[in-house]
């Protein structure tokens, strides 16, 4: 395998790991999805890589939006802590 193929493989593994992690930890999983897609786009020298791979980016943004809406709706005391990122 070439270096670029290894980079693309690692980016795919990060995105798939993000899909697994997002089931339990929405913020961390969405971070993996977004960062994995950005790494994939940089390694592939193209931001829009067909119809399949941008789905990971949209899923990451959607999970990040859902996480932020649920955490800030439940936070009635307006106190922020590290534990907010694990909900």
C-alpha cells in the first residue's frame, strides 16, 4: 500500500470508530466523524468525494447539533462542566 492509501484507510477507520462511539458519547463520536472526514478530504485532495463519504461529515454535524440542543436544553442552572461532553 502506498502512503496515501494508508492515510485514506486511517481516515476511514477514524470515521467508522466515530460511528461506534456516537452511540454512547454523542459529542466525542461527532468529533471523530468530522475530524475523520476532514483528514480523508485532505488526504484525497478533494473536499467532495462522491455521494458516500460526505455522509460521514453530515452525520457528524447532525450529531453535534443534536448533542448541543439536548445538553443546553437540559442545563437549566447555566453551569458548564466537563461532564457535559460525556452525555
